[in-house]
C-alpha cells in the first residue's frame, strides 16, 4: 500500500468533503456540506460548533470509521477512496486512536480486555496485550480498576477506559469526540493534561468540545456550523 510517512505530509487533508445520510423514508440529511481542511502531524486542534452541526460526522470520516459521500480525504497522504474496507480498517488500526462520544465499550468485558482488544488485530501476543493494556489504564489513572466491567465504573472512569483503548496502539493521531463531556472539573483536567502530554510527545490530537475552556487549550479552533467550516483560527 502506498503510504507517505514524511513529516511534510499532513495527518489529514480533506477537500470538499460531504456526507449525506439517507433516512428510511428516502429523505436525505446533509450532515456535511463541503469541508476542506488540512491538519498537520503533531497538531492540537479543537472542533467546536452547535449540536447537530456535523462535528461527530466529520470525526468519523477523519477516523476512517465512515466514508464521505463526495470529496477527497487523505490520511497520512493516502486517499481513502483507493482503499477497500479491510485496508481502510488496517490504516485506522495502525495510525488512529478514536474516543467515541458514547464510549462504545463492551459491556460484559473487563476494563483490561476492553483496552487490549485493538491489539488483537495487530497480532500482539496475549501477554503483550495485557501488559500494554495495563500500562494504558495506569496512564489514565485506572490501575486500580483493571477487572471492573463498564457497568461497575463511573461515567468518568468509562470515559478514561475509552481513552486508554484509543492510546494502547501508540497512534500517530488521536481523535476524541467530547473526551471531557462526562467528566467533572478534576477528571476533565486530568484528561486534558493527558492529551497535552501526548501531543507534546508528537501525537496529533483533534478533539470535539462544547467547553470553551477546553477549546482554548488547543492551538487551533475549527468552528463548524450547518455542515461547513465557519471559522478556523
Ligand atoms: N445516522 C444518521 N442518519 C441520519 N442523520 C444523521 C445520522 N447521524 C447524524 N445525523 C444528522 O446529521 C447531523 C450532524 O450530526 P452529528 O452527529 O455530526 O452532529 P454533532 O455536531 O456531532 O452534534 P452533537 O454536538 O449533538 O454531538 C445532525 O442533523 C444529525 O441529526
Ligand atoms: Mg457529536
């Protein structure tokens, strides 16, 4: 697979991205109406905007969890349209960590096994998976909750398990949809500190937030409204 790894290649390059959803009745919802942007390696950017403006839709496209209806998206220089679903999943697994707005943890599975799961697809041994998952959980302050299932943890703890799962594969890019949305001030502060340390270590971080204080800590703010970028500062 052609993959550019030079530092000059942006992490993401989007040109005229659109995403329409078709409802059961056939009605089309234009969630994204032509988004062009470039996010460099190692950047720290916040995506902000009203509810329903298309932030999660954009994050899912950047995270290779979904494909655009039209437009071009290059991830680390690779045009996603040239990849079949298996290769797209592989690109995602190797380069992107994703924190979902609604966690997406497996309910009947311990924190440790939830975090270890992405490594299964990388061929890491069972012992190696557990060791790395434990280290990732310790990094988010959950070393004492390894065997708890999601229903046995607070919302903030579940949020941090989701972050540990996104980090366990050492991604070059971390995409986080409202990573502090369910946290109190102290836990939110801890998560932001964690994201800032990761970014200092060279990982590009793109987060969605409704919190002006969180957005202000990013070096760049991308304002989305009605499926378009309204302002990029
Ligand atoms: N699967 C879907 N089918 C149909 N419409 C959808 C679907 N997902 C999202 N939408 C619509 O697309 C628009 C953008 O949704 P999106 O989830 O990207 O918004 P958001 O900016 O993340 O909002 P929030 O801040 O509330 O999370 C909304 O109008 C939403 O109703
Ligand atoms: Mg959303």
